[in-house]
C-alpha cells in the first residue's frame, strides 16, 4: 500500500507545482486543465484554465493536486506534507525555498531525532515538515 498526498489549490495549482518541481528537483508528469479534458464543453469559460489534475514525481515523492472551485476550496489544516531528506544541506535548501513568501511555524534546527527539522507553510498555503533524521531510536 502507498500513500500519495493530494493537494487542492485556490486557482494556483499550476504555479505551485512548477515551484515544487523546481524545489524538489522533480518532474511534472501530468498537468491537465479543464480545457484539455473531455469535459471541456461542460465547464464555464472562467474555469477552463483551472487544473483538473496534476501529478509530480521527485525521487520517492509523489504529489497529486488540482484547483478546487472557489466555493469548495479550504486551506489545509491538521496535516503536513512531510519530506525526509538525506543531508542537512538539502534540508536547509528545501526548507529555505519553501519558506520564501510563506510562514515558518518551527524554524529549521537540530532536534533529538533529527540533524535538521523544520515546519513551514508555503506561499500557496501548504504545510510542510522537512526532516533530515539522525540515528536516534527510543530505547
């Protein structure tokens, strides 16, 4: 079994996924607007450019997303996209880039479980945790 986060955006899915592809050194495998879909004729003109489905792959990370209609959009709450990286430098780079224009909820720092750990809500409203583990294990 596998879990893939599915993110919803308030009209800026394309911009967010282009940003995430750059930050995570990933590749956008799909970016389908309503205009490009078989239901294009059923969608109002104002919604044609909205993203119906996006799919991004970066190493073992997979993200999916879409734009939500304005009356159905809600900012994410009660969850984070958690990234686990191999090096402290990579953790700092990703965290710093995600924090640009966003808000840091826990500064990047060393913890008892991690060489580097921090929490941020990016400029698109998506909460992230960036973790570079150490060898700590409970006894």
